[in-house]
C-alpha cells in the first residue's frame, strides 16, 4: 500500500518532536561517520538547542520541516536557514535532512527537499546549498538527482549546490 506524506513546520513548543529530531540528527552522524565518531560529536542537549535555535527568529531566519505519514507518524525532517557565505550572496542552507529507514525511497526526501527550496524562494534566495561528509553517498545521490552540483571542500567535506 502506497502511503501519503505531508510536510508541516515544527512548532518550538513540541519539545518531544524537537528531541526526536535531535536524536535523529545524532543517528545520521553515526550512520555516516560510524559509532565512535558520530556519537561523540555533539550531545543530545546541544542538538536540542540547535533545533530550537533554527526556530528562534531573533537569532536566525530558519525553519524545521517535518514529514508525516498518513498515520501521523513523523518519518523525516529537514532543517533550513539563511546563511551568508564568505564574500558571496546569502544562500539557503539545508542544515540536515533525515528520513527513517522504513520510509526511504518513497518520496519523503523529495517532498522535504521541495519544501525547503520553496521556503528559500519565498525568502528571495537564489541558491540552495548543503554540506556533508564526502562519505555520505546517500545524501549526495539524493541531491545530485535533483540537479545539485557537487564540489570538493577541505576536511573531507563536499558542497552540493543548485541555482533556484
């Protein structure tokens, strides 16, 4: 049976969802970097504060989008914000994108990516960017499949970017 997915904004008062997103952010780091490196980079408290930071308009212009299935289960998220690159224009940054393993390859990531790009266009941004570890081939494949271009960065990172 084909599931339907909807995308909505995270409300900062939904602290259980904020914490779930923080745990999934850590899970992504472990998946990409391995248990030792991925789990030791950031504490859950730091990640919770980072999610909330993206929702605090006094600090940043950002948003957290949640993907839910037709049973109301949170199956993915993406975090976006506006950011100024060194000596360049303001960009739309995908800070993180996550889809639960059981919901991958079902269009959830595409819906999150599309909503993030729409949000950036609403803000007048002309370029969308994400940075990731060069070993994060799944994320690279996703973004490359939607017209992003890959460029190498220092410290084993890559940049994926697209004109909007």
